[in-house]
C-alpha cells in the first residue's frame, strides 16, 4: 500500500513538473507571462512550451534513471525519481523545476558503488544533452521566427541585433560561454544563429544549454555531489578530504569576488556608509554559513570566512572592475551548509579498475567543457 502511494506521489510530481516546465518554456519563448499582464499567454502558446519541457525533462529523466538502473545493478535499495516542480507566476527567472532526485534507502559502504552510481547519471544525461544541442543547432528556424515573436524587430531586418543592444529599458538574459556550447555555435550550427540575447527564446537550444549547466553543477567535484562521488572514488578518502574543501573555498571565493568593492567604503556620505556596512555584515554572515561546517572549530571557520573576504576586498582595490558570479553563492550555501563538503567514508576501499578511472577522469573533463564561469548574464539598457 505504501509503495502504491509513493508511486502515485511520484507520478503526480512528474505531471505537475511537466506542466510547470511547459508553462515556463512558453514564457521564455514569448517573453510574456501566463495569467498576468496586458497580453497574457494562452493555450496555443502553452503547447509551444513543450518544445522546451520535453527535451529538458528528457535529459533530467535520463540522468536520474542512469543513477537508478546502476543502483539496481548493484542491488541497492533505491526509489524511482521524485521530480520537484517550480513555477513562480509570471517570472521567467526559473526553469520550471528544481530538478529531481532518487532516494537511496540504505547506507552505501563500497567506494566502487558510490563511484558507479554517481557517474552513471551525469554521463547518461550528458549524452542526451549532446543530442538535444545537436538537434537544436542543426534545425535553426529562419529569421522570420524572430520577427513572429517580436514584430518590432522586422523593421530592422538583419540588423535587429543593434536594436537589442541599444534599446532603452530592454532587459534580456545572455547565456554564458562554455567550451562545449561555443563548439556547437562555431562548428555544428546550420542556419541563422540567434542574437546572443535571444537564445532563451529558442526552446530546444535553451533546454540543451540548461542541461549542460546542470550537468556541470552535478559534476562539481565536491562533497556528495555526483562529481564528489567520482573524485572520491578516484583519489580516495584522505586526498579527497584535502582537495574538496580547497575546491569549495575557491568556488565561494570566486562567487563573491567583486560583490563588494573596496573603493565603495571610501564614501563620505554617512548614511550610505552605514547602509553599506549593514549589507557587508549580512554578506560576511552569509559567507560564514557557507564555511560553517568546513571544520569542527567555530573560530577556524570564522578565520576562513574573514580571510576569503579580505582577499576579495584586496583584489577589488587593485582591480575595481573584477567580479566573479554572485549567482553561485546560493549553490555554495547549499553545499557548505546542507550537502556537506566532505564525503562519507566507506569500509570497502577496493581501488577502481582502469576502465572506471578512465571514465572518472573523462567525467571531470566533461565538467570542464560544460562549465560556464558566468552562466546567466542579465543585460539591461536604461533610458537616459
């Protein structure tokens, strides 16, 4: 009875997630919300959203079932995927889902099991993402597609990009650069590439890009992420517990770099200075939460936090324009405070076979080619 109820919950979550990703996909395509505004989207636009939700959820599903089937192969007690729907009404700042996960209902004590289950999902999802991107870039719609979405661009013809780049009060999201995505742009694309500000309006390519983005996040070689399981299997317990916190520290350092500029504190405006200090205090506490479990000593964690921020400020003093990507800070908090920077120890320390080692280093190479230092850049031109 409990199994049937669990299965029903999983099916409902999948259906709801399919709906939320389809709605979100339509909003990304047309740049307008459902149910809100002067010209809300309707059912015709909703069905267009499947061009985003099906490939995106398809890659996500293949990823999760990669974990599932390998876990079953190792006779590990595991559940089917739980999907997490997310739609914030009218705001195209979400992707329709927070992902999916499978529950492993027993403690894994084997290094090889951790490795096999961890690597299977990203590799399966990566292959699926390659297919999605290949299809998207080899089936680019003609320029009329842009003009149908945004009739105002038609008067500019092939020069519509200049309007996008100079139009006042225009807001868009530019997808970041990754080695693999750039490869598809340069060598695989057939037809008219969209302007960099309009990739989010091309649902299949956008779904493929997001698939690469989430593959990279999963393969980040820290803690209990899939990449953490892989690196743990490759280098073992002692080395991992040294490398993982160092990589995590570099990641949080980069994420917060430039968030505050040392020159900002030189203001003579007292009210502005006090407001800045309050925000800076919150920033320090947020970073402490990221590092709060990196050691068992509170003072050591505070020392790490303050050292990271001090170096950030020092760099910003000499290089005022330098900045990392603050969007990664939330991911840093999730890892440092909730998922953990370290990996559970295993009783069975049997080394990996040569084939597994090759796959492991290949997976870390996939992380590098999929990773974008600034995955989403908000572009806004304010009116004078």
